C-alpha cells in the first residue's frame, strides 16, 4: 500500500471536484501514465481484470460457436471470460518448465471453429510469444493474453503489453501493482478504442449516442488514485520482492524433491509469485500447505484445481484433466509461498524452516 498521507493528498482533489467516477482526472492521469510505463499506444482501464478480459473478447466480435484455445492451469477468470463471451474453451496442456501454454500442442487443437488463442503468462513467466504469433498468423487467429501476472515484465526489453492483439492486466489487491481492484486492456489497434471505452460504460459513446450493448465496468477515481500512488513505488516493490525471492532460492534451491521456478532467458521478471513443486520430497504439497497453516503461514495451492475440472464445464467434450496431464500433475504438486514487498528475510527463513523440517 502507498503511504497513507500520499494517498490522502491524491484523493483530496476528489473532495474539491466532487467527481468520483466516470473517467475523471485520476482515471485519465493513470491511463496516460500506464500507456507510457507499458509503452503501449492504448490502455483502457476497468474496475477489475476479469471484466477487462470479457470486454476485449467481446470487442473482437467472434462468430457465435467459436472455440478459443487456452490452458486450464490458470485462475477461474480466464476460462469463465471465454465461456461468458460465447466461446468454447479448448484446453491445451502447459510446459513443464515455465507452466505456460505448450506451443507444440496448440496446432493439433485447431479446428474449423477456432477463432482465438487465449494464453496465460504464469507467475510472471512469459509465454512463447514468438511461436504463438507464428501460429496465429498461419491460421488467422486472434491472440488475447491473460497477462494478469505479467505487469512490468519485459521480454527482450519489450513490455509484456505489446504481444498478440491485446493483453489483459489485473490490478487486484493481491497483484504486484494494485488499484484496490482494477484492470486494463492494452492493445495497438486504433479502431478498438471507441468500442472498448464505450463498452465499460453501457455502450454510451457520447451523451446522446449509444452504439454498443455494453455493461458497467468503469474504474472509479479512488481506484485510479491508488494506482497513481502505487505506480510511483513500483520499482521498490519489485526490488524488495526480488530480495525475498533470492533468499527463498538460497534456502530451497538444490533441495531434492523441490522444483523452483527458473528465471527465463531474455525475460525481466516482476517476481510476482514463488511457486514450489513438491515432487519426490517425501512430504506432499498438501502436507506442506497444512504444516505452514499450523504455523499461521498462508501459502496457496495456485493454480488448483484446474479449470477443466470445474463442474460447470463437465458437459463440455473439451473438459477433463486427463487431456492435460502435465497441468494435472502440476496442479497437485505446486504451492506458491508468501511473497510481498514487506516480507522480511527472517520470515522467509521461518517459512523455509517449516518446509525443510518436513523433508523425508
Ligand atoms: C487475478 C487474475 C485474474 C482476474 O483479475 P481480477 O482483477 O481479480 O478480476 C485473471 N487471470 C489471472 C491469471 C489472475 O491471476
């Protein structure tokens, strides 16, 4: 969280203007700052990341009955956004090393109905954006990234906001950069600007002109003010996270049966999460989760369960965890450990001590 006085100074303006939502000064300022920070021509802000994803998928105007290739190793939001936009999610397995979509398995899932690929950058790891581009071009598909985990990540020096047709970021309280709740869509295509701006405000283009079947997904001024404050301290946030990650790696690296998330080549990470895969450690992931919980330490089984095991998708022929065996193995074994800027190295040690005490 930002310094309390700093946030108060930012929202003080709202008491003067009485302008609380509907694209006021704070909203416009944050949008401009993010366009510069993410080095992306267009950023549209939303009240949360999920609605951002739903809005960009629907702005693509896919024919009903289309299929979108995605992964089940993600938060419920990704799959729901696809389904609620009238598309059928088709689940591709993930890579064992970085947990992102296995690009070698995408083409075998393409059918006449495929309209899009919705890959997920996981834990701050980037998907194979180059290969995904090639596949999308060869088959005339749109690419919409769930980049909720990849804010401020760079690949070959280029911001994560610049790949595919669009990327969605989440600014939820739990993310590296937060606006309390919030989200954004980043894209290059000028022709999408008006529709996306209107869609989050009931399809209203101007006071007497409504052109789209829109809903309400606007980011309010208090959220934007939080973002403006948090953006100022993002570098510090990320470097503190990096120190915690380095301590975790020191303590847990090389321990038999624990697989850590290895840094990717050419990727500048945001240190969003610290996942550990328990495989041959003796104690299981669930043992570790329970033992940490007994010590008052909250780790997360993230992502578990896989979205292709959800009851609401059971009737889909594309559903079923057996179709994505690597993701299934991972979901049963992965635990993300506490990670945030204020986490002390002493706390990291305490967490590691609990885990290492379980080694058999
Ligand atoms: C957080 C998250 C979302 C949803 O974002 P909200 O801002 O909470 O709506 C979607 N996908 C992934 C992978 C996420 O981690």
